[in-house]
């Protein structure tokens, strides 16, 4: 008998299909992990289960009752609790105070304004019990603001348990944690097994395979696989979803062009040293070191949630760095505003493209035209259209009318119109059809052969090893491996450990 049953769940946001006919079952007392590449639909699915979104089609049942249209607070009363990626606590209050409020809300004594909460000894005693369950019994009087990020996560789980749930949804519980804090959260999840069901959204595959009884894999809004960990781990389709695959089969690495000389002989255009970055109390980067030599193409690899986007956002000033150095063309740029960094010659093609939907292709491109460095051969509208002939046929169409592939071409063309010295692409071919991916990769090779320095994030490792000079792999906000395409291609165990399931 399933505790949670999801049948045919579909969610559309306007013309975007985020989830398509998904089925999911969570049994009483089990730990069920929900995994998938970036943009797979995991957050959409848990938002539908917890009631933050209403499905376009399909049905959600909990303990045999149809809850498809119930609001979140009524689902909570039925026994569904949830934590979020960003902790949401009362920072000035103590651990005991936060937990007592959660117990008070569940027991319906929230409106006893005439009675001091200190005299509600039964609430406090229950709160102490939940503190013991999440291993915070020795931190009861500590204010939440003084806790580590991992301890705050433990408090959040305690709040969820105080609601006496049958199902707890944990959204990225180990995000931003070091190894010791992550181990404590793993121990906590394992302790919950058999007491409550856990639906776990997590990108750290070590955590997933240590705690999960069953795993469901989402890809492009669809359920690709579901079953025991050992079955999912060996599924070739799951590996393709995480790593991609060569369109024309396994091909040997290209010999490279003359523009790709030895990395050690080339001056770094971009150098990153000891970079640390945070989102509130959550640390996302832990001393990242990397360099991008001038005229080379470098890839930043890793599973979703490992810090790739945060790294490029910290480089471009979109996320402030707390420590470390970012040096571009010999000048330290950490602390500069994004527009100042862009003026120096760094262009970012962001994940999701972010073109102007109400402007035409021509207007999107012309609006960004600039040649601050005074290049003798600047990028012009005609030059971009030569690189992407498909855009010439769409010049007068609005950005909102373009396909995903055409939007990505436009986003790259828009960045080139600023005449950058360094082009950064975040998820260069995410969600694109195979032929369009090939067209994007062809364009990147041409740009690199023309001397443009490129740093890109992409998941299609097989194809990247054919034309990328050097790779960095991120795991939990740290660089855990770096090397050439030849070295990466030769070590398939590395792929499994850090890039696949």
C-alpha cells in the first residue's frame, strides 16, 4: 500500500511543459530519492506534491485520499511536511523556542495569548524530544543565528517532525555543507527510516545511494527510471541522461588545432584562486582554484548543484565572493559590479538564455553592439548571422517566437556583439535537440579556432572531450579533479564518481 500516489501528473507554465504524465509512489517508512539533471522537473514535482502548485493534469493521493486541489496548510494537517533549499527559521530565537512554536502550532494552542509560553511546560517538553531526535539536545539555548548551516538544517527537520507528519519532503538537505555536517544529516535521514516516509531531492549521489530505499529519475519532465538503487545505478539510460552521448557514436578525440598549444605555455587570461561564496548562511564554494589560458576552451563539469553556476556567477560579479581572488588580464576584479566586469571584456551566456522576448532578433543583437576594445575585426550583425545562418531567417521575429535552439543561438550572438575577450556559457546545450547541440558545438569550435577564449558548462562529456582543451570537475563546491580531455576520456571511473549516478 503506497502512502503517496502520483498519477499522470502534468504541469505547464504557459507554453512550457515542465512535467509530463509523471507517476510516483512512496511507501510508508521508506526513503525515496528523487534525482535528475538540471531542469528535470524535480522542484516542480515536489511543489505539486506539497500544494505550492496546482497540476495541469493528473492526480495526487495521500493515505488513500485525493489531495490534488488541497492547499498546502491542509496537506500539512494531513501529515505532509517539507523543508526548503533555503532555511527559513526565527534567527533571534533559540533552538528550543523555534521547536516549541512548531509544537504549539500543531497542537492548536497558538491562541492562548493570556498564558506565558514559559508555563506551557508540556509544549517545551515535546520540543526537547524533537531536539533529541535531530541531535540538537545540547544546543537548546543557542540562538539560531549562532548555529552552523548544518545545524540550521537539523532544526528545520525538527520543525517538520514537530508537525507529526507521515511524509517529510527534504529539498537539497546537504546543499552547502562540508563532509562532517553532511554525515550528520545522512545519519538523521537514516534514523527516520521506518518512522516516517522521506521524499528526498538531492544532487549528492554519495548521499542518495547511502540512504535511499528506492530512486526515481526525472529527465526533461518525465520519469526515466524508478527502482532500487542498484538497478538505477546500472541503467544505461540514466547514465546517458547525466552524461549525454555522442550523436554519431564513440569517436576518437580530435588532434586539436594549432591554436591549442600546451596550456603551460599560455598566459592565463582568467585566474581564480581560493574562491568562496555563500547564499546567506549556506556556503556554496569552498576555495575554488582554476585558470583559463588565453585562446583556449575550458570546461567546468560536475553534477547539478555542485557549484558550477555559482562559480561563473562569482566570476562575473552576480554572486559576491567572500574570499579569494579573481584575476582577469592581470587585474583583480572581485568586488566589481557585474556591469564593470562586463566592460572589461567578459560576456556571460546565462542558463535559460534570458533574451528579451518582446524584441526582435535584430533588436536583441543590435542593442548589445559594442567594441570598447577597438578590435579591428569586431563582431557585427552580419558576422553573427554568418555564424548562425538560422537567425538570418528570423531577423524580424520576436524572441518569444523562437525555438529553444534559436534562442540559445541568439543568446550567444548577443554576447558576441559585446566583443568579449572571454565568453562564458552556462549550460551551453541544455534541453536542445541533438542536431542543434551539434550546431552550437560547431560554433564554439570555430570561435575558439579564431582565438576567442571560452569557459563553458555542459553535461555532454563524451562530445566535450573531442574539442575542449582542459576540464575542471566540481564536487560540493570544490575542485576535485582537473586535466586534459585525453586524461578525462581515459578514466571512466572518474565519470561515474563525479558526473553520473
